């Protein structure tokens, strides 16, 4: 048997769609364009990438819901195309969001039904469900209909469902999306506990802090290919030789952002919006002080706090993902 | 044993999770009371037009009543998985699809039998139809066979829900076709040949014929061929549903045709 829990070689997936009846238009989208990765037994592996990068498609290829257009993948040594039943017995799947549960049923009945579907022996079901309700801290609320659950409670129930049959590999597709910070912290604790018990976890997330805290290794995927792969510490090297300037602002225009991006020494510039505040993040070469030039470009914009700091994993991620707009985009494997 | 649990326990939980009409008001209003008014409508219309006697309409509409929960239930069994976003999790089950979905048919068929028996009883009481007591076991059998055949017919429609998003259109049309083509309200002799031929392949047609023979006191032996034909139609739909579920699931993996998650 293979030493890896997950192996993918040259995995590709093209979606073909057709719209219109009289004059049909066909469209092809290459969601995954040759993904190679291996995940060791018991490893907690992160798959990071922007929206539409191919994360969920990669997971659906690995968990048997989709067939690859090209390439191969094996989970626990079993081929995901031809040995679906063997693969399904060994995997659990959890995804983020409000859906995916039977709203009219209680948490207990949701788990009872999926225990039947996932082949949990009858004599074990009651004990296993009680264990899992306890693990995800839903004991005492298990008789309530799921339609009344908060998003955090639903997420925890998703995790319980994914673990019913003691899977060797657990796919977590953005499990903390839309969950409040306290619930997200609880989720992270649950995921860390799982990995500690030897379950292999493949986690996709948008949250760098989550990936940094939990993952043994991280692959950054963008535009359907893996752009970088390594431990969180190794990935941070992608931002080596840079410094970061953060400026709180109110009303930065696109033209000003473009002008900042064009300043000498500036490598990345982006704006994120938090409530009424914009946060302008500028990555620049470490030896170049761009603060004065940036503030000059922001003339007329109301400004708040201005901070200079060292790059984080998130800055490294931004650097990796933004590189795909460059004309050439070689795969960089940093250690690991 | 595990297989029986999947079919029995799993089927009942899935029914509670996916059937829209489980609340008392919906169940009584849509499934118990509605068919009785439909029966009365056709019975009085039949009297006015002199097409057939009350027995024709009472028995025919009682058998037809079995179809309502089955046709829509079968559709809900798949379409509501899409609604709740649970279809992907069901398809990730390593268990037999046939067993999973067969289990879903049985509660709907049970529902159908209950509704048909209730419609027959109330219709007979309201319109004064006397059914021989010795015919009752046979009538119950006819209604049970009809309900089961309808259950598999509904599951076939549900299977289409794996491929086509707007499967409710198919269910609505199917209910109208059952009303028209199965001879429950329009005597088969009055239909064009091709409609009669289509009706022969639909559930209810043969069960309604057998049930009328039983209600007329002809005995189970006389009704047996019609009931056997109904069972054969039901079996045909069971096989068709199993095949479609397999084909459409395989296709969904190949073509990503399901918005599975």
C-alpha cells in the first residue's frame, strides 16, 4: 500500500457547458490544470487560493464526486475513478455554508440517517453519535430541528457528520466560512484535535491565520495550478526581501491605487474594505522607503493609522497569487 | 440486516426529511381531503353526463388518490436533496444506491395506500356505494399494488431530477396524464388507441380495472390478471428507476451535471 493518504498526478478537469437552444453556445473552462500533490498519512494539509482557483474542484476530484478529464488520483491507495466505493468508505467530507443538512430533522436524526448511509454498524451508531455530539459541543441541543441552528452549530454538525464512519481522510472545504470568531476558534481546535488522532486532513480556506495555525504544509493554488508548496514558514520566504506598509484610508480611488502600484520599489498594492474603512496594503522592496511617495499619491484622501511591518504568510500568499498575472509563471516548490 | 435497516430506518428518516406534506394540516388538506373532493367532482359530472355509474368513479378515484403522494414524493426524494444541498453527501455514500432509494419508495407507497383506502371509504359512504365485505381484502391488495407501482413510477421521475433541474414540471404533467390516460375518470374505450396504449404502460390503469372487478363482486381470481399486470408495470418502473439513477449519477461525475453541493 502507498505511504500517502492522497496522491494526485497531473490532475486536470475541464467543465463544458452549453447555453441557449436555437443558437447554442459552448463554453469550456479549465478549472484544474495539472495538479500534482501528495499528502502523507496523518498530515494536515492546506489548499489555499482565491475564489475560482480550483480548490473545490480539486476536492471533488479527490472525493469521487467528479471524474478527472486527465491525470490520476488515489486516496488511501485506491483509485478515485475506478474504486469509488473503497475510497468513499475511507473519506469524510465537510464543507462550509448553511446548506447540506436536513433542516426538518434534528441533529441526532441527521446523524442517524448519515450513519446508515455511511455504513456505521447499528450496534455502534448510538454510541458514535453521542461521542460526536460531545466532540462538536452539541450535546443538549441534539433534539432540536437543524433549521433553528446558528451557522456555527451547523458547521459543527457538518464536522460530526463527516466523522461518523471514522474516515482516514477528511476533506474540509472552507469549514469556517461565515462563522464568527469564537465559533471559528472552536472549529480550529476540533480540526487540530482530529489531526492529533492521526486523521489525514485536507483543508481549504481563505483565512491565512487558520492555515498558518493548523497546517503542516500548504499548497497555494491559483488559476488551476499549484503555484507554491511548503510549510507555512517556507511559504513566508516568498515575501523575503519585502516590507509592508498599511494605511487606513477613506476613499482611495482605482486610479490612485494604480499610481501607487507603479511607484518605484512597489511590488504589490491592494485595498481591502472593512466596514467604512479601506486598508491599503503596499508591499515594497525592503531597501526602498515608499511611505512618503505613497502618502503623496493619497493626497486629498482622509487617512487613519499608517503602519510599517514585516511580511506575514498572507503577504506571501498575495505575492504568490499575484504572480500569475506575470507573463511567465514557473512552479515554485519551496522545500517540503 | 444492515441492508434492511438502510431500506427501513433510512427510508423513514428520509421521508421525514424530504416529504413536504408531513405536517398534519398539509397531510390532511392535500392528501386526504383533496382527493375526496376530486372524487365527488367526477362522480357528479359522471352522473350529469351519464358516462358511468358511481362505482366507476369511486373506485377509479380511490386508486388515483394513491398516486398523488407517490408521484410528488418520488420527485421530492431527489429534488429536495438539491434544495437542502445534501445530494452530494448522499452520493458519497458507499452503500447501494438501489437500497438507499428503494427505502425511500416504501413510505410513499404506504402513504398512497392509506390515502387510497381513506378515499374509497369516504367516497363509498358519501355516495352510498355498497362494496361486498368479501371483496375488501382483494381491494386492499389492489390498492397496495397500485401504490407500490406509483411509488416506483415516482422514483423514476425523481431519478430524472438527477439530470434535469426543473423536474417538477415532469411531475405536474405526469399527474395530469394519470388523470387522463389510466381510465380512472375517462373510460378507456372512449380514448384514442395511442392514448390507451400509453395508459397501459402507466401505473394505476390495471389496478383500477382489477379494483372495479373486485368491487363488482367478481372475486380475486377474476381480478388477478389485472393486478399481475399492475405489479409488472411497477417492477418495470423499479428497474427503470434503478437504471436511471445509476446512469445519471455516472453522468454527473463525468459532466459535472449536478450542482451536488
